[in-house]
C-alpha cells in the first residue's frame, strides 16, 4: 500500500517536483494528496495544482504561535487523508503538534551531510570551512533543527572554484535523487529505527570509498 503524502514547502518546490515526477513515473509508490505552504506565493503551490494535487496556503503570520500554526497545518493534512509528511524546502521548525499527529512519518531533506552544517546558509559555510565533501541528507524529523535520525545521504565533492551557487546546484541534483528513494524505502516498509540509527531491511551495499583530492593507489 502506497504512501498518502502531504508535502510542506516554502519556495519554488523543486524537491516537490522530483517527488511528483517519481510518483508519476512509478518509481515512488505514493500519491501527493496536498501541498501546504506558509508562503501564499510559493511556486510549490503552482506545481501542486499543475499535478492535480490540492494546494493550501497557511500563512505563518496568521497564527499567534508555532503550535497554533501547526494545528492549522495538521488540519489541512488530515482533511486530505495524508499518512506521511515530507518537508521539501519548508523554512519552519515544526512543533510537537505536527510530529505527534504523524509519529515516525515526517521526513525532511537538508543540503549538507548532517550532523555537520545544520540550519540555513549551508553552502557558504561549507566553502568557508574548506571541507572537501558536502552533500545532502534525508532524515526523520524530531523537535530539533536538522537533528533527526538519518535515512540516506549523498556525497558531493567540493571543488576549489566552487561558489555557494555552483555547489548548491550540484547538490540539488542529488537531493532530487535521494528524496524519492527514501520515501520509497518507507513505502516498502524497509526502514527500521533503533535509537538514533535507521536500518534498511534488507540492506543495500554502500558505494565505496571517495577521496578528494584523489589518493594515489
């Protein structure tokens, strides 16, 4: 039985589009039932309408606090029969109100290799610190900022001539690959959480060792 997805997004919705495309192409056993945004002008809402999904704006400023806002979001998700929530460029820290309504069923994608570089303005920080690899992470959401158990990561080398924009563009391509995959693992019932560790049953092999700069053999 596939996932009944609700997607929360604040911006243009490119990760939403990757999910919609994976659903349409059969790579993801799910339906996007509704897209909810705290930004009434978000491009993600247009993408939802184009795909035949419901599009609901819940402006943050219209609620007295974060919990009240999340109660409105939860009501919209439940109205459309959602059982799993995917945060896709959602620029709000969700509260226990939303997490309690969908326990163990809220996922997020972050454009760095967590637990390094949580929060915003990630790519500039990566370059400033001189790290050789960055990437992206899909994780279960908890009450912290980008602190939930990690499901899948993609590694992207940082080039000497990278800017935040060029690095972001390469990482975004990987985000579009791993987010639908993580959701498909969930749809297949293959994710097992033990403490802070997420296990894939049956396990899949990793992709080997990476070096940047290259190491002579």
